[in-house]
């Protein structure tokens, strides 16, 4: 079972270039300690929600966009070792000025409940975060398997779904508050990679007509009203470098 870190970050629109530069410069640090893949995505079509959304997840301010990102570590053991070893690396020291407010960045580790397809060359990502009752993990995994198959059959390159049963409380915000998680709920973080936004839009239309798609109003293993999601253009993908 693979393991990755997932991130949601509020970044001022004016700092897009500075954020990309910072991300590019940090790649050698993470890959030196075993990161298998790093992907940074910039908000392209991130909707506002009634209860929750990506903006509220990080208390985004006026003029800020959403970065959706993940680092694939392969296994939790590899991540734990890297996290321990990186602590003494001088490259971990934060610069005096950051292109975003790190206090409002949320992140956690996720073990995959399933993944399909191959990476790259992707240009667009659909990402989500959802609260799921812990006892419904298998039902959630089964639903995700169907949705991954649907996406790939209709043009997606790769899709993965992650699960975090325990997430620490953040000082300002965190993944639990991002989806108003209740006691006994885990956090799911997943994404589907597409060649382009146009490919996603075409594929999504076909998916809605597919008989495997859950019917409107069908019982779900999670509260869809608290699910947050969005579409993102890929800024950086180490698999494409």
C-alpha cells in the first residue's frame, strides 16, 4: 500500500511565479530523501460551496488562489525516515519571506485505498477532500474503485484515493475543519489526472451518461454536502521533468 502527503495551500494570485520558483527549488531536497514524485497544482476551476469548499479549508483571503499538491513517498516507513532525516538538513530552514501564509497551509499523510493508471503527461487534475465514517472504509474504497475505472475509461490518465484515520489538530485550520469532520470520521484525499481541462470536461460528460455512475440521490458512504473539490492546472510534476 503506497503512502503520500497531501497539501492544500492558500497562495496570492500575484505570487504564482514565486510559489513555482520555491517549489522547483525544493525538489532536490525531497527527492534526495526518497520522494518518488512531487506534483503542484494551481486552482483553475474551484467552486464555492454552501457548507465547505477549498477556500474555506485554508481560510483563503481576497486575491488568494488554491494550490492542491501531493508528494508520493512510496511507503509510510520511507516517509517517516525521510521526515526524521530531513530535520537536520539546513535546506529545511524557511526563508525570511514565503510566497504564502504557512500557518493556513493544511497537510497530512494518506495511505492509498486504491490507485489506477499511469502518471503523465497530465495537464489537469480534479482533486477532492471528504469526511468518511471510519466504519465505512470498505464501502468508500469500493465506490472509489468504480469512480477510478469510470474516469480512466473516459480519458483520465491516473486516479488515486487516500485515507487518513487520524489527523492532528492544526493551530489555525486543518483537514478535519476543512470538511467539518465529526467524531468517528476519517479524511479522504484523492485526485484524477487528465491530459487537459478539455479532456476532463469531455470525459466528465461521458461519465455522467455511464450506467456505472451512481444515480442521483443514491446512498453514499460519505456526506457529499461536506466534500470539497476543484479543478487545477499542473504547475510542477517531477515525473515530467
